[in-house]
C-alpha cells in the first residue's frame, strides 16, 4: 500500500496567487477603460430646447 502525501498550500502562496490575480484583473480593467476612452461616440449636432412650462401648468 502506498501512502499519499497531501501537502497543504501555505498561506503565503495562497495570498501571493490571490494578489497576482487581483493585479492582473486591475491591469485588464485599466486597459479596457483606456480603450473605451479612445472610442469617439457621436454627439448630437443640434441642441434641443424643450419648453415644459405649459406642461407644468397643466399639472
């Protein structure tokens, strides 16, 4: 019969893996935000001015 040696992960390696994943996630989020800022979304050419005073008087 062969005994299995199950080593538990040390606390330091668990924290290191968690921090590494967290740093990668933050870097990816910053990169995505940077790319979204580079996209130019169309803006309306005409400013709309709606008069709502008549609507307020009806209420």
